[in-house]
């Protein structure tokens, strides 16, 4: 893994994933360029979370290769794999289950910084700064996940991903469980962080309106195949694939992009 800036930071080529006999991703190609936010859209079950998990290595790929910063992830030694785990952070689809209910926010964030010695006191300044960055008050440090609203929990999950200063953040449906106002707040936060930190992001969503709002590039996943990809401008204004066209054209009214793919599935 070299540190020189490459245009393509994450290069996914011909990746397939099987669960038992069933292949759920079929030779997927996706390139993520540094500093850009790539929207991965597709109806429920199309394989979005599976691709996210394949990237971070929690589901095995059955074919193809994933490279990060020019290095094939399958060939990293232990220390480079550890480094990769820090540099690429997944904000999982369900923060309720991904945040340990028995750990305070402080403990969760301390554990992200140092899993072997998660001492809150030692990292208190960093934790407080991370909470501030996601607009949470510092006194939440001693609170537990069940004491939060959905939006606050999502902010904690975002803070946990950011506190280790990753290069790439994979955000899996981070707004879908939220009501409209909490959703808008989280999107605003993502936008600020993107500008301030220049983070590269894979933004997974089945909501095209949201993707249109935050993404530079878009890839459309349909039953395990990337059927269309390009800049958000191109995909939204000149979709090439019939399925993408159908999705966009089936949106009533002037806001042709405010489509919830899941509801169409
Ligand atoms: N661990 C697993 N074992 C077996 N099948 C799985 C597993 N994880 C996912 N699948 C299947 O793989 C397919 C893709 O699932 P995935 O969770 O990636 O979809 P998704 O696009 O993220 O959907 P959603 O929008 O509902 O989150 C689905 O058919 C799902 O049932
Ligand atoms: Mg999913």
C-alpha cells in the first residue's frame, strides 16, 4: 500500500460473491476515485450491503479482486491489513445493532481508537472533539445507545467511523431509518465532513433523491450486476440502461428523482 495519491483509491474488478450455491454479486466492476462520493443504488436485495462487506473483508469474494491504493487486498500482510481496516471504515446499515448496547458512547469511541486498551479517560479529548464534529454534546460520552434518538445513534456511528481518520467511508443506508428532518440533518453533516475532510465515500442508498443530493458518481446495482455507472449528472440526465430509465421515469411530478427504489421493487 503506497501513500502516493492515486486517482482511483478503490478498484473493484470482476467481483463475485456467493452464499452457498447462490451467487448474489456477479463480476461487479466499480472504481472509486479519491475525494469523490460514489452513490451505490439498487432495490432491496440487489447486493449493496454484500458489496460493502466484501470490500471490508467480512464476506469472502469468490472471484475478482479488490484493490485499495494500488494494493490487492487479498495479498496484504497482517500489518497492512490492520492499516487497511483503519483507513476504510464502514458505517453499517443498522446502528442499533452495530452499537454495543452495554457500552457508553465514550467506550465505543475509545474502542475504535484502541481496541486493546479502550480507556475513555486517555482519549477523552479526541472523543469530545469527535462528538462535537457530529454535533453531539460532549456530555453524551457517558450515555448508552438506548438513550438516543435514531438520528443521534447514527451520529455516534458516524463519529466512530471518523475518529480513526479514515481515507474512505462506506455509508450503508445511513439515512433510511430516519424521519425526514433527521435525514436532512445527517445529510447536511455528511456534506460538511466531505468538504472539510475531503473524504472519499461509497454512499449506499435505495433513495435516488438522497443520492442525487450528495453524490458525484453513481452506480446502479440490479440483482447483483452493476448495470449502469457514471457521473451523477450523466446517469440522472441520460440514463443508458432501460432499468435505470424505468426507475427515473416512474417518478411522478417535477421531482423525477425522488424515487424510493425499495418501494418499487
Ligand atoms: N449472510 C448471508 N447468507 C445468505 N444470503 C445472504 C447473506 N447476506 C445477504 N444475503 C442475500 O444476498 C442478497 C443481497 O443482500 P444484501 O443485503 O447485499 O442486499 P441490499 O442491496 O443491501 O438490500 P437492502 O436494501 O435491503 O439492504 C439477498 O438476496 C440476501 O438475502
Ligand atoms: Mg443493505
